[in-house]
C-alpha cells in the first residue's frame, strides 16, 4: 500500500527524493575528494624521505633585502653541520622548451651532481648530470617522462637530440622514470633538468629560485639539525640579530602533516555541507508526508473503521518515507559513482573512489527518512477515526 501510494504521485515522490539524491551524491563526492587529496599529498612527497629537510629562499613582507641563499651554501652546510649526511641544491624556474614543431612550457631545474640521488630520482635512459657538466657549463639536459612523450610523440629516441630552451640548444643525455610527484610548484615528470651552472648563467639568471635539500643522519636529530642549519645560514649570510631569516627551513614530516591536516579539514567541511543537504531534504520529506496525511485523512479513517490498528497506520506512512529515502539513496549512489570517472577524465580535480562514501551516504539517507518520517506517520496513526471519516 505504501508503494502504491508513492507510485500514484510519481512527480511528488521524485521531488521529495531529489534532496536525498543530491545529498548522497555529494557525500560520495566528498569522500572521493578527500581520498584524492590524501593521495595527492602522498604523491607530492613520495620522493622525500622522513629525514629530509628543505631550505628555500624567504621573500616577502618582513624580510630585509633579498635572500642570499645560493648553491654555494650546500658546501658550507656539509662542512659545518654535524647532523647533515647529504645535501644538494636546485635552481627552479620555467622556460619554453621546443623540439621540431612541438613547443611546451616546462619547469627548468638547475641541479648539482648529487641531486638525483638525494631526491630519489631514477634514470630511465642515458645518464645523469655530472660534475664535468657543471664545471664546464655544458649544454646538456635530462628530461622527465611527460616531457619525453610531449616532445617526441612518435616514439623517437630522445637521447642525443637537440632541444631548444629559451633560445639555447641543449643535448638530451638522459630521461627520468615516471614519478608522478612535484617539487614545489614544478612537476618532475614535466621538468627539464640541467647543470646548475648552465641554468644560472644561460637559462634562468636572476629568475631562478634556489632550494637546498638535505638529509639528516638520523630522523631523531631533525629538530637539532633544523636549529643548527638556522645558525649556520644566518652566520654565512651575515644577518644581524634584528634581521629576519632570509630562508625558510621545513622538514618532510611537518610538510606532510600540514598538507594532510589541510586535506582532512577540507573533507570535514565538505562532509558538513553534504550532511546539511541531507537534513534539508529530510525536512522536505517531512513536509510532503504532512501534506500526504492531510490529503488522505478520510482514507486513514476508513482504514481505522474496518479494523486497522494504530501501528498499521504508523508502519504504512513510515514505510513511504523510508522507501523514498532508500530509492533516493540508491539513485544518489549510482550518480555519485558515475561522476567520479567523468570528473577524473576531465582532470578537474583528483578523485579516488571508495566504499566509505556510498555506505555512509546510503545509511544516513535511510536514517533521515526514518527520523523525519516518523512524526507525520505518528500523527496519522493518532487521528480519531470518527473525525477522520467526517473530514472532506
């Protein structure tokens, strides 16, 4: 009887379910965004070990003058620090890279000979940047996996080919294995790695941003190493006591923790929005059920007059509310799961499917149906049979 009643008012039933559908779809999307954000964080920092410490130039308000951080600070750190076991520098920038008729904008990384080893990057073909390349300012480059595909779409072997970067011709001497993570704002897969001397003198100049990556000998010494690095660099840069640091020091654990905390906060906020959507839809169902009870008052009176118990009336109207919620939840699950691959295809944001979203979304939709459907059903079951029969 509950099903027949809903089917007789198909348009009203669909409009009642619409809020549930949107709410459940939103819940699924929220959990997919949350999982995607967590995976993005993991990918972004996967080439950093737990004992990594990054040092970057500090520019902006409150900083006196320009940053003095440079590639020579690497050797100073290695000579003076008792906690740092390895260090490497990179000069970051962007430039136009072309080969044949293909032209793309990529990140340019000027590195020293230790960079690939310290950053856990692996060569796929050819060789890495050597000390001879750096001392001789050689015009050579190692390119990321995406850059290989973009610049050599026909499967041509990139080794030995001459690519053009900002008007300068460089020979490709190596390619990197696909990584999928980023270095700051630069994707390693879409980067071109060159000797730091070449980047500084011929390609980037003053536009290059210096970053130093270090490895602590023991992860337990991270805090002590951070304090020590601050002291070494302030002394090296001849900063006065009143001056702010012209560099920023971040350890991998803190960066990953901060990024994960941000992703978790975003997921919580989106979940609250989805919950509000479901609650609003529940109120909509309750209003519709009140209207239904008012319209079917005489029917309720007849049911009571021929022997229907209060519990029968209560269950019938409560079942209508639950059926609306269950069907709306099922449709919402279908739409939410279907939207994930579509959004992922267009690369709008990173989404990762999980069963947590559908289970929680569907369960919550049923609870909303029970909670907001109970009171109208209870009111219907308590109608006086004589008064109900007299009402037109």
